[in-house]
C-alpha cells in the first residue's frame, strides 16, 4: 500500500492563513466566541489569532514540555516527514503550495511563530496540556473547535474506539467542531468514516461531510462538521 511512511505522529504546525483554507472559515467565525485548536501541535494559528484580538486556546499532549524540546521535536519531525515525502509526492496536489520547498517553509514558519509565543501563552493558559479523548475543559467551553491532522489521518494506528471517544469529547467542549482531513496517510478515505458518522448521529450529534475548497493530499477536500445542539 502506498502511503507516507512515517513512524510517529508528527509534531507539525500550520499557519493562520493555512487554517482559514483548511477549515473553510473566515474571521467572522472567530469573532463569535472562544475557539479551541486541538490537537494544535506546532501550529501558529493560536498565536496569530490572539495577536489579532481573537480568543483562541491551543491544546496538545506535548504542551507540558519546555519550548526548547518542542522546537527540537518540531524540526526533527519536519525533517522526518519530508525525507519520506518524495517517495509518495504523486499523492499530493499543488494548487495551494508551489512545491515541497514552499510546504517546508510554511511548516518552519509556523513552528518559529508558535515557539516565540509558547512560554507567554502557557502562562496565560492559551496553551494547555491535554490529550484526547479526555480534555481539561468544561462542557461547551468553545463556540468552535478545530481538529486537524490527527483523527482519520492516523487511522492506521488510532483505533475506531479512540476516534469515537475523541469525537464525542470534542463535541462535548464545543458548539461546532471541524475535523480535517478525512483521509489517511495513504490519501484514502478513513475506512470507518460512515460508521463513525452513524455512531455520532446516534448520540445526538449532527455530523456532515463538507467541502472545504482546499486540497493538498489528493482527494482530501472535505472536513467533518459536528454540531452539538444540546442546551447550554
């Protein structure tokens, strides 16, 4: 099976501009209330959004570590991922990014900006240590939850039960949840996706696949949008 052959869940980051494209929203959505990015990895989305006056919290399993260790891991994972990338470059499209060099530049830019704000942000509880499927936030803490590049992408090593519990947890802490992508490292749709959607609906969570207008992995053009309609 052709797939991006990496041996870990990579600590990578995307920029604010990338998030707007990946999750198919604009700044009006950010203005509606608190936003959670989980797992946020080395993304600079929270740093950039907060600098612009929005209320964004980033959460990740590695945020209990010092910034120097996170930068080291981030750089190592960029190297690891893109050492393997050329073997499967045909599984990617070049509509948003110009080439591999541009992708690497974006990843390093996100890591650098994330690192510059991490220590201060952690003191202000903008960067919170936490791991799915159990997050350290009260019910309905956020108007919007963004979850990128973990669920579904690593479906070869995170089992269906983990996915179900994690999705319910994200829906517990937010009014609306957006998850991207819906494909694995082989660029094929997560095999349990429709069963997972049926499970969520059985729990009273609205779940629908929505086009984003963004594509990097071939075929990864949709996100899963969840809405929690339980009363506050």
